[in-house]
C-alpha cells in the first residue's frame, strides 16, 4: 500500500480530500432519500446518533464539572513547592528549565501584543530568566519593525530573552499564515539561543501562543512542574483549557453562545478516558521534539493538530497530549460592527474546519509507518474523522433526522417506529437540556466578572438568548464547517485570513 500511495500520490491525495465532504453530504441527505427506500434504517441511524449525542452531552457536563474542580485546585497550588515534594532522581532541576514562547502576529496593535506580553511577565513562582519570548513578526505587515522596536523597548529586562524575528514573504512552498511564521520564528530563535548562546535544548519547552492569548499567572510554573517530572517529557504536548473570555461581554450573543459551548466542551475533552486528545490553539511541547521534526510545516493553514501528527508519526505513535489545568484566555472573534463580528466568527470557524486537510495527511502517513501498531493509528485517524463529521452534520441529524422520514413517507409514519421516532427524539433532546444547563452554570462560574456597564436587565436577557442556541450553532459552527469541507471537496484552496482584533 505504501508503494501505491507513493506512486499515485496526487490521485490518492485528491481522493482523500474529497472523502470528508462526500461523507458529510451523504449523512446530511441520507434521511431524505433513505426515507423512501430504507426508512427503518434511517430511523435506527437517527436513534443511534441521538443516544451518542446523549452520551456526549453527559460527558461534556460531568467531565466539565470535574475539570472545573481541577482548575480551582491548580489555582491554589504553588507549583514550585509541589515540585520540591514530588521530584526524584529523574527530574530536571527547576531553575534549569527554559520556556521558549513564540508569538506569531501580523497586524496586531502594540496595545494588543502588550497585553499578551504583560500576562507572560506576571507569571508566578517562576524566575523571569526562564521565559524566552519571540515576537514573530511578518515582514510584509505594516510598520512591523516599528511595532517590534516599541515592544522591545517597553519590555526590556522583563524576560530572560526577548527576540524579534521578521518572516519574509513569498518563500518557496510556503502558505501565508501562523504555521509558516512561527516555524520561521522558532528556527531563528534556535540559531540565537541554542547554536550561539548555548541553551540546552533538552531542558526547554516551546509554546505556540496566539497574539491575543492571556496565560493564567501560574501557567508556566505548572508547565515547569509537568515538564520536570515527566519521564516522557520529549514525547509530550501540554494543553490548557482555552476560554473565549478576553472580550466576552462585548461580542454578539451568537458568538458568546458558541464560545460558551466550546469552553466547557474543551475542558471535557481534556479528560477523555480514551487518551485521544489533540493540542489546540495555544499549547506547549518539548522543544527537542519539535526540532526533531523540523518544526511546523509551512505549506498548511491549521497547524495545531498537524504538528501533533508530525510528531506522532515521527516518534512511532508514542506522542500524547496531557492536560494542564491553568486556563488560557483568548479573544472571541470580534469586528467593528455587530455583523462584522458574526462574519469574523464564521471565517474563523471556516479556518479551523480546514483542519479536515489533516485527514489525507494522517491516512498517508499511517501507511508509511508500519512500525506503529495498527490500532494506535486507527483510533487517531478515527478521532480526526469523527470530529469533523460531527462538526458539519450533527445539527441536521438532531433537528431534522427524526422528522423527515415521517414527513416524506406517510406509510412509514403509520408504523410504530415511524410514529414513535419524533417522540424518542424529543425525550432524548429534552434530557440533554439538563446537561446544557450544567454547561451554562459552569461557564458562568469561570467567565470574567460582569462589568459595571453591563446592567442586570441585560444579564437576564443574556440567559434568554439561549433559546437561539440551535440558530447560533447552525450559522456560527455547522455551516462554516460544512463550507470548508465542501470547498476542499471541490478542490479549492482556503486563503489564510487573520481574525480581526479590536
């Protein structure tokens, strides 16, 4: 199979690109055409998905609750003191560990980047000399050198190192975006810090940091603890919960709704028992591990799951992601107008959903690495496909799957199964509202305090907007996901668009 893939690589690639969108559309229209020919199959498929959705809702609510408790425990922990209690002969020395933090940015303002740098400068229980910051600027961006000079001056002496790099535009084989910029920044930082200044790459982590990321004050002391004590430190990523909290009270209700759902679901995913976690958005890893694979590929757009797959296959399937319960807060998509914010959210979701391009890469790499156990590869690939298919199809199955067969096939409606299908759907989805209530309460406990200018009547209205959750989910999550999969299926490339920062 490996030889076939290598011989017919363009055809195999194209087939695998078509597959996610084809499967998504097949599932979406299945209740419509299946109702005429195999209505019972459609009914059982819908019931099976409803049961699966019930399980996922239960999991999100109760693992979210467990994650909330772990976040509060992590907040109370002095990680340096905990290190002194737990260290052994195989642990690294606390003060020798360095953290390389790459902040790729394009046209972000000095104020926006200053907020991120301030969050890093205010880290607790860790020496500032352990923090090595790289401002990865884009050469093509307006006033990039001027902004870098201002930031370097304002934050001089607040970190062990503050390096600015300027990613040239139009390098051969590159796609504009976060991956190519941070790859350039990491490589330039290695030349400066390791090749010239002699830092030990074996005692360093690397953090991919969004330009709007605000780390918990104990993020890097927690990361130091995890890295120092883990014997498999050079085969690990570390992922914190990601919250859209920086501008929570400014964005439209539709954006807040999908953000709230995403926040708690992400906490739950960090604790999934099947250990199939992928890193996302802002994350940390062993610098040595990323250096071994040559850093981020520069011809891709979504880089987070892709860099995991690079490391996973390079290291014979031994790489894993571990949770770090010190949250990172980022900006929700926002624009200068109400509809501008909605558009930015849609475009951001399209870009995230372009991660379906990881499916062809994972399949081809799986056949090229026979040394990795087949089930190890299978479950990783299954997780990629499951995530993207549920992303683009869940709304249609949950809202229409139980009703279409009975509407288009009156004969089937007269059967016991046809008559009870909508009732079964209502019962299961009504029970799921209890889990949704838990998710809302958890996010309310974690979100930033209500600003004074946000009145109590508006707060009441905030809770009433949840009746629009199905509409928000359709337009702010499902449709952009389906859009990306369809675009890939049609063979059209996605251009990277930086989410507007306000």
